[in-house]
């Protein structure tokens, strides 16, 4: 009885093992290639549960997602000016034909080697046609676009599609950078000195023009002032003459009062004149007549 139970259990175990070896699942992120006696039997791209013949068929899985090929170290390329540049790039790619991919490169390591060679050769060709300025800034986008198209054309031969090729960094080697920076610094200093000289010359020109305009304005103002002053003096003289002609005595009296006011503005003022001077005629006599001392005796 016990031997029978053991036999049944053994048979069930064998059946389970055989059944397990017949079933496999395909993830949505994978391709599956079914081999029969070493030859490709079919390619499965849709996810799900599938069956295969045990001991006769086997399955290999390949990544369906977009993969990244990133160079570990910057590559050195030569421009059309025979100058070295260090280029750091990466490639986005994916498998589109699993059967061709397997037949051509076998696995991901082989695909990476093939794509690295293709991209490296293409970049070397593109950089060799351009100057440092063009590869750094001028035609960087154009290089990436042309490189993507060329790499994709070659990658299709191994069942791979190139999604994108990007240049992360384009630098000059250290020994070249120092000389370039020195030349750039000298050029910037030359331009700065030239601009300073032009600015100083322009400043002197502006100052000279401002001084000339100031002299002209002052001269014109002085001319106009003198003209106005002359006209005012002429009008004043005419008014004085008119007033004198109307009342000569009052005019003489007014002028004498103005003279007294101007001569004796302060208590400490002193004037030395003869007592019988015409200057005091209105102080001695309200009528303005100067008395003769000889007549008073």
C-alpha cells in the first residue's frame, strides 16, 4: 500500500515538473523567442501565458523597452582644424526585430559593441568636417540629427532602432583649453582697451563741445544783458530828461536828496568838502540858494 502511494506521488511530481517545463509567461516589457532544437521557431511580442514542448523547445527573452548606451569616458575626436575635442554622448535604442537581432548580435552586449562602433565612427566623420566653434555651438543640433539618421540606418541591419543620439558635453582637452582661454582673455582685454580708448575720446569730444556751447551761451547772454541794460539806461535817461525839463528845481532837489542818502548812510561816515560847496545848498537853504558869507557881514 505504501509503495503504491509512493509511486503515485512520484508520478504526480513528474507530471508537475513536466507541466511546469511546458508553461512560460511573457512580460509586457519583453520579447520571447522560442527555439526548437537550436533553431528559431517563433517570436512572441504579446504578453501572456504560453506553452512549449519540454526538452525539445527552449525560450530566450529580450528587453522590449528603450535602452541607453552611455559612453563611460569621453571620446577624443579631431575637428577640421586638427584640434582635439572631448565628446561625451549617449544613445537611446530599442529592439524592433528580435529574430534579426538574435541572429546578428546574439545578446545585448553584442548589440552595445556594434552600436558603439557605429556611433563612434559616425561622430568621428561629422566632427572631422567641422570647426571647434561649429561643433561646440554652431551646428551641434545638426550633428545630432545627422548622426541619429546614419546610426539608425546601420542599426536596422541588426534589428535595432535608434531613437536618439545626444551630445552631453563637448570640451577641449586641458592642454588646449588653457591656451584657448589665454587667447580669449587677451582678445577680451584688447577689445576692452579699444572700447576704453574710444570712450575716452568720445568723452573729450563731448566735454569740448559742452565747453564751446557754454562759452557761446555765456557770450550770447552777456550780449543780450548789455543790450537790455543799454536800452534800460536809454529809457532811464529819457525819463530823467523829461522830468528835468518839466521841473528842473524839483529834479535838482531829488538828486541832492539821493546824494545825501548815499553819502550819509552810516553814522561813522565822514566827508570833507568846503562849507560853501554846492553839495550842501539844500541843507543850508530850503530854496537851494547858497549864501555868500561876505554878504552876512
